[in-house]
């Protein structure tokens, strides 16, 4: 797997592989609910919150605080709509 970061300035474009800056896995909790109507239409709503730090950058905690960089975590809000046959 790869991840490309692209920066375009007024005179320069820089492309780099940024996958080394992030950890390969995450764990977290999910909360959600759904409903299926008698007609077969169903919908659900869900919130996923990552509990682990996903950045792989080794740095000083005081420096991170001074720069305003906290732990990087995943947060996802999902909505689905479907039909069951």
C-alpha cells in the first residue's frame, strides 16, 4: 500500500510517499443503530472513534504540545441507506 503527498508551491511541486508517517493499524469503538422497514428499505447511522494514535512520528511530547500537534486518531461518521429483497 502507498500514500502520496503532493505539495504545489508557486515555483515547485514536491511529491513524497508519506506512508511511513502513519501506523498500519488502528483499533477503536463503534456506536450505531439501524432500522429495517417492512417494505425492505433500511437505514443506519454509525460513529466510529479510533482509540490509538495513528501517526508514526517519533518526537518530543513538549515539542508536539508547543506546535499544537496532538495524537492523530480516526473519527468517522457513517450513514447508510439500502433495500433488502
